[in-house]
């Protein structure tokens, strides 16, 4: 079994090197996406003092979340507090319209959301909270993630949510 894992690692390393060598020929967007894939989650997953703690209030329930230390997450935090109408979208995520588009100029071109990710879908400008993992999607930008379990949010169904900073 160890020999198989070692062979897989060697093949993956060779494929990664080949892709990185070819990246300049792919053009800037494809090369950037490849670099993000190789580097891992990137700044969205950085822990630090400049991350913003927020809460979602659904009825009598409060859920904690943390925004990433990114420009787009700070732009979202500048909108808070917000009262939004959340609605289910395709049994994968809850979405809501934001009062304005967020600045996603410095954001990665795509994101592969996991359960609990708070994102914005840049082409539509809407907030998307994923309760199921989904494929990497162009235009999807991570803002942060829930610290608490999402079940209370899901059991509340469609409806109003208040999002505010935690002081």
C-alpha cells in the first residue's frame, strides 16, 4: 500500500510540474487559476487579527461566522448590518440579493465551496451560503465560513436573516 501511495505522489508531482511549466502558455487567467490550485486555499483561509467575526440571526437563533481577511470580505463587512431574504437554490445553497455589488477585482476567479462557506456569486452579485459542497465555479468568491453548524439556518427554511458584526 505504501508503494502505491508513493507512486501516486510521484505521478501527481510530475503532472504538477508539467502543468506549471505550461502555465505561461495558457494565458494569465488560466495560469492564475492553476497557481491558486497549487497553492491551496490562499488568502481566504488565512488566520489573523484582521478577520471579521459576524453573526447571522434567524428568529431566536444566532449563528457565528468569520469573514476572511480579503478585500471582498472587507467590502461585504462594510455593508453590515444587513437584513436579507434567504431562499433555497437548487438544494445546495441559500441565496439572497445584496444591496450593491461587491468589489471582486482582487479575488480569485473561482472557488470550490464546502458546507458552511459564505460566498458571493460575482456575475449576479448575490450572497450564497452553501450547505452542500459544490464544484469549483467561475465567479464564485469566498467571503468566509460559519463557525457554528448550519442546521438551524436550514431548518428555518426561506425567510429573513439579519447579518451583523460581532463587536
